[in-house]
C-alpha cells in the first residue's frame, strides 16, 4: 500500500512563492526587454528622420520608417503624427547646436575665434541642414527665434570685437556680414551634398572664405 504524504503548509507556501517569484522575474525581464526595444526604435527613428530631413524637409513618414528599419505602425506607436516627430527632431537639433557652440573657446584673437566658430557651426549646419526648415511649422515661434538668434548673437559679438580691433572691415552693415556668413555656411553644406567639395575640406573652405570677405 502506497502512502501519500502531504507537503507541509510551509513547503506549499514556499513552492507557491517560488513559482510566483519566477513568474514575476520573467515578467520584469520581458518588460525591460520591451522598453529597451522601444528605446532603440525611438532612437533609430529620430536618427533616420534627422538624416532625411537634413536634406529633404518634406521627407515622408514612409521614407523615415523605411530608413529606420521599422514599420509605420511602430513609428506611429512612438510619435502620433509626423508633426510630433519633426518637432522632436528639430528640438534635439537646436538643443545640441546650442550645447556644442556654448563650449567653444571664443576668447583671444577675434579672427582665430571666428575661425573656430565657423568650422564648428558648419559641421552642425551640415549635420542638421534643413531640419529647422522642416520644424518651422512644428515648433513654437520662440523656439524658432532661439534657433537663429543665439548663433547669430555669437557671430555679431565676434564681428564687433574684430571691427574694434581693426581685424574686420567696418564699411558695411554688420547684419549684411552675418547674412553673408550664413549663406556661405549653407552653400558649403549644399556643395557637399552635391559632391562638389568633400566634407573634410568644407570647414577650411568656409573659414577661409569668410575671413577673406571680412578682411579690412
């Protein structure tokens, strides 16, 4: 005759707790995996949108999703509209530009300082290109003003210092000089995209062209 020995209540509770614990741990791991996948998808979407919008401010959701390696459903799961995605990309571009330029050393000789500013500004302009144009309908007016005013203010400050030191010509409006600098920056970016000049030579070309135009 076989005797069935019932497990003690303590052992039963221990076994249940072990099963529940394993189940909870598995659920936590699955949730962490999903969050990690979601974060990777978000960053892939933003990176792809930045690349495409930099050269084509009208890039479609389909084009962005394809470049990111995700489907439209996944993209819309993270960004409920193209406007929301463009706003996020543009805000990141503005924030990154502001952070990078704020770390530049603009002291000392105004020509050398402006040269450093021009080279770094070109790199940022080339990276983000038409992103701000794409974001013009998605961003608040104050964000758009900040995107243009902060970089321009740094240039104006250096031009003023250079004029006072006799390093830059002062026989034309300073606003005109700022506009010329912006045109050269954007022109260089377009020239690289068209294959007319190499990306590695563009910063030097921008710097030398601007400084030559400003020479008294």
